C-alpha cells in the first residue's frame, strides 16, 4: 500500500470540510480511480493541512495525478489554500488499536 500526502497552507478548513460533506451526501464526490481511503489532517494553529490518500500501488498513485489536479480546480483557492508539496510513501506498518 502507498500513501500520497499533499500538504496545503492557508485556505479555510471549515469551508473545505463543509464542501466535502455536501459533495459526499449528494453523491458528487468523484475521487481519483484507485483511491482506497482518504483523510484530511488539519493543524489549525499553523494553518496547515495534510490530504492523505491510500492506493494499492505506486502506479495507481501516478495514474491518479491528473484527477488530483482537476480536483484542485473544482475548489476555490481561498478554500483550498496553496499546495506546497506532494510526497508518496510506502505504508510499512498500519495497525488499528
């Protein structure tokens, strides 16, 4: 399994959460093909967010990049903030406790 982690600064976490919830409820959430799981982590004190998505392979991560780019265009800049980095990590350990 691989995790794609996109880091964002700025934006509006509350509005982003509301938009995401509305799209999920309306069935309008259209994530990239191959996404197994997604989560948004927020550090409100530093105004940073990590958008973490999980895929079965590195190839699936690469295949999803075009859709991630178009998703960014669907969210206003003042809500999304600025993406400062994108990294991919192999998930070596994942244990629910």
